[in-house]
């Protein structure tokens, strides 16, 4: 029997310590230092210093597009492909493959999923300044066609709302959907959404400089608190000598490597998604179609952090009621961690992502189409899915921990 973890008493606290959700950096900064923003050249792009960090798991670049590199970590040719849609935020896609024991890619492969890919979004240059969400959706579509649909799509943080919009726009191309720490219905209160709604659009427009870009480096440098590596990695590195030192150095290098963002894309995300809540309201246009989340009927796994002040559990789980997916095909899990811990934490990787790998290996249920569901289904309430959180020891399956080498046909 799954056990239910206690959710946090509230979502207040040190959300500003985690810069992953960059649209809200402007909210904090404009509230605290409006005059500084007006005087500073915050839009100038400054390339990140230092050599690019190596990936943890062997991979190759399968496709190069204007917005991304599609990285292929596959160890076999058969089986359903899993595409991890990384957040296009302050930091790069290495968040999905940070280090041994801190790599969800490694966890998925270890549990027998032999075809794993990651969207490695590019830092924007001047030629990309006018790109919008449609450009990123279009390249995501090309990448999935290259992999071969349907795919199992796992969206992390802001990659979550992008993955969900894609699943609604192209429902036949997604077999299963994982949304981890994904902001979708921002009408569900959080300190960040409340801060954003309190500001005028000009507060965010001021972040776009003369180059038409939002500088990741300048944005990062304005943060009063840097992300906590203890919370993110879920280990005390001071007690691990050389291993701890190397991990800490790698985390600091990862935090120092920032991505610049197209100004047009940034403002569209801030206004359409986080200020006006168009995805949840059914008013968002993507590649010429109005997005209706009721077009999503595939199995869905919602992962949240009990201490996540960026996307609180109530907001992460509110997505379930917006979908056509039957309640018995929606899984939820609430892990005892914060936001970054969902993607990099050693305990979360060993427990939650192991369970997600087993869930992804399940055969496909019969697809529910809009026509089969009938008009009356749109008014049917969605039952809350159980909140699952097991310690690593309880998460082990009865067969000994690994999936069989031959995954059943899906």
C-alpha cells in the first residue's frame, strides 16, 4: 500500500534561492531593486566562461536544430523511446544527467529503458532573438519525428508545460507523459505566481536588452542567494572528501554556466503562460491551433516536491483535473525535497525516477479518443490521484530491482 507524505504547511520561504524558474527572477528583482533595473544594461548577452561540462552518460548528438541539440543516450535499438524535455531556463540540460547517482538519464537506462533522449536547448544568440514558443515546439516536433513517435515524454520544470502543450497539439505522438515540478495552472497560489501577477508588463520588458536577448549571466548574478547544493544533491558533501569536493566543484561550474534567452520567447512565456494562465484556461495558441488540455488522454505521472517553493505540490497536481486522462491512469508522487532535488537529488533519483522508469515500461492502455469519451465526459470530475512517496527500500519491486531485459510489447 502506497504511503502518503505530508505536504508542506505553506509555500512560503526561500523560493528565491532557486533560479531555475527564470521568469520569476524579474518579479523578485523588480520588487526589491526597481531603480537598479532601470539603470543597468541587463539585456546584453555575456557568454558563459569556462569549458563546457562533460555529460555523465555516454551519448551522441543525433540531430542539430536551430534551438537544440538532440542528445541520444540509447543503449539498444528497440523499445519505446523516452524523450526528456529539459527546462529552457537559466541553466542547461545537464540537469538531467548531472553526475553518477544524480542523473535521471542514468536511472532510466539502469532500469531497462534502452532508448533515452534529451533536448539540449541552445543558449540564444542575436539570430535567435525573435524566436517564440512556436519555434521551440516546432523543433521539438522535428526531434520526435526523428526519434519515431509515439514517444514517452518527460518534461522537467518549464520543460513540463512545453511537453504538455506538445502532447495536446500532437496527441498521437505521445504514449505516456511525465511532468516533474511542472508549472501549468498558475492560478493555484504560489509565492512566485502572486509576485508576477502584481507586476506590470514593463517590469519584464526591461529585462530585454538592445540585443533582443535576456542575459542569463546578468540574471544569475542578481540573485541574493545561490541554489543550495546540499538540498539539490541530497547529500552532505563535506563528509565525502574527494568525491564531495569534485561534486561541489561540478555543481558550482554548472551553476556558473548560464543560458541566454530570446527576448520574444521570454516575454511570451511570462505574459501568456505565467501572467495570463492561457494554457490552463484553454486560450493558448500553438502552431496554429488553440490548445485544449482535454485532448490529452494518455497516462500521466505527476511528480512534485513536498518542499518545492517554485511549483508547490498543489500547483503541480492541479494539472490532473485539466486533462481527459482517466483518473486511474494518473499517478502522483510527492517526494521529500525541493525543486532542484526533483531532478538532481540522489534520493529522488534512486526512488522516484526508478518508479517512473517502471511505470514507463508498462504496456500502453487502450487509447481514449475525444469521440469515444463523448461530450459528457468533459463535465465529469477527475478523482484525485493517490500521492505516493516510498523510501528507496520500499520502492524495490518483488523481482529484485531491475526490469527484465526484454520489456513486454507496448
